[in-house]
């Protein structure tokens, strides 16, 4: 099933739907910001080649919104696909990331944001979300969570 979701045909279907529906526009600090309606979700997307293939296919098919999270542990591969492989300009892609429960709280959130920016090799994030507002069930030291 996961292969189907990341397949070139599925990404083309998403792109066609995106082209029929214009971006959602919102006002932010007096400037018009555009958030594409369709995003490539990168949950469970692992390995630099798989990430590169999915990102390349999405961008080539008009999907300009990439959704990730620090807990997915693929931000470095996403950065490599966007900036090294495709050599895109930062303004040509909308990036979303998320803060996990272990990264919540004033100090931890500031550190998490700095780490997300560093891993994605960007100066700003287009949209930052609370991944889920709950107490995490696994220890902070679990391999499921990021520590840096």
C-alpha cells in the first residue's frame, strides 16, 4: 500500500486535483500568503533515494507543498532532494513541519525550531504545527523520537 501512495501515478493524480483547485489564500502580517491545497506527506518515507524520487516526482507534477515532522527523521534527506538534487529556490516550495510532545515547552520548542531549520537547511518554515497535543507514550530516549 505504501508503494502505491508514493507512486508516480498517485502523485500525478494529486497534481491534477491541485491544478483544478487554486491555492488557499490567507492574510498574514498584511501580506498575501499562499498555501497549496495538496501536499506530499512524508510520514514513513525513509532513505535518501526514496525521498529523492518522491520529492522529484511531486515537484515535477506541480505539488509544491512538502509536509514533514522532526519525528519522521527524514528532514535531512528532504533538504538534499530539494536543494542539492533539484536545486530549487526556497520561495518555490511551501514547507510544513511539526513539533512533537517531547519538543513542547518554551525552551524545548525554541531548540526544536532551530533544529528543524538546520536539518531542512532553511531560514524560515512556512507552517509549523503541534504534531499532537498530548503526553508522549514513549520515553524521550526512544529511537522513535529525535534528541537533536
